[in-house]
């Protein structure tokens, strides 16, 4: 934990850069014990509309954190993610959305296995 999930329209091509910026922002936030805790992934959606248009784009970043952070810490993280990702430029209109979710610590289960 935490998890970073990025979903974006197929007309966005810099997936690795999005993941890198999101992960670095989380690391720099000092909300984690270690950076190795972060699990980041992205999904490109081939079938999409933004409103009624396919000539626009979207990026939705969802960060799931275990409970224990203050509202202000989560708010600042969301704002900082939006600022850091907004520096990327595109040749079409892009909607950038950030969602910070909290997972109850006692309802999150994790195992570390050498092999499954």
C-alpha cells in the first residue's frame, strides 16, 4: 500500500511518464514508510468518449491509501499530484482528475510470498 491506478484515453501516449510523476509525488509527500510500498499501474482505454467527443482526452489518477492520514495530508497530496501532472503538455484538450481514497487499515490484507 498505497496503490496508484491511472486510467487514460487511448490518445494519451506517455503512460510511463504519468506513472513516474505520480510515484515520485507520493514518495516526496513523506506519507510512506518506504517507497517500495507503492504499487503503480496504468490502463489505457481504447473505447472512450469525453462528453460526446473522441478528439479529447482524459487522465484519471486514483490513489488508495491506508487510513491514518489527515484530511489535510490527503488534500495536499491530491493538489500536488494535479499540479505535477498538469505540467505535461498535449496536442488536444485533456481532463485531468485526481481521486484520493482511504482504505480501512483493518480491512486491507497483504501477503509477501516468494512464489504463489
